[in-house]
C-alpha cells in the first residue's frame, strides 16, 4: 500500500512519463527512477500490532530518558506514524521552529504534538521535521477516538519521532535498537518481566 500523498505524486510522475515518451524519450528513465523512489518512500505496509504501548514509528531508538523515547527515522524507514495506544486525541499542536538534520536532538524544532488521553494517563507523540523533512502531515483531530496502531500522520523524508509515556510505564527496548511502528516498546510496570 502507498500513502495517499504518495499516490498523488505517482500520478503526476506517470503523466510526465507518458508525455516524455512522446516528446523527449531520454527523460523517461529519470522519471521511472523518481517513480520507484516515490513508491518506496511513501510505502505504508500493514502491520501486526503488538501488546502494551507500541512504537509510533519505524527507525532507530537513539535516546531514552525516564518516560521519553526518541526514534530517528532515516530516509530508508517507512515514515507513516501510528498511534502507540488506544484513546482520544486531547489536542494536536503544530509549532514552527528550527529545522536541522533529524539525527541531531535540538531545542525548539519544527514539530507537531499529538496528545492522546487514555484510562492509564496521557501519552504524547511528537513528530519532528528534519532539514529534508520540511512537511509534517497530521491525520487526526482533537476529540477523535484512536485504536492502537491507527495511522496518525507522516513526516516527509528523514525525521524524528518522540514518544512520551505517563508514570507507571517502562520501556522494554534499548537505545540502538531498530523498531517498526506497531511493535511493543513499553509496558505497565506490573507487566514488566522480572528476572
């Protein structure tokens, strides 16, 4: 499956490809390359959703501190973001800010915050734009009910996603691990496996 914005871009590239076949054939291979890249980048695969709190994004965990996990999404990761829990969208807020490479953790980045209210507390998903990811698309609105694993947005090209969990939860993944959206990354303290 391809994300909806990707379908629009692919349609445009297809029209340009057909025109290039009629008017300027040497342009055709370049347009085919862009079509393949667009289909790959905007892919939106179905996911098996895990238990507990799930990752909102594909990527590499590069920071965990208390109830905050940060995931760096390279240009090769799927960029569709998913809800980590079932609940109600309490608010969404877009903030303009600085745009630097997504692998850097900075203050005041361009970001979109999605606050999700559940029976267990407040969860936050923060979508952060990198220097190449200048566009954050949020699919959800305040008051909307979400199921765990629902699509909540996309960040174009390399970017970063932050997941904040309330007290009473702990992360079960570590810095340096790769995760996929929908995989379990946190559980309630009482569900944490003890050795």
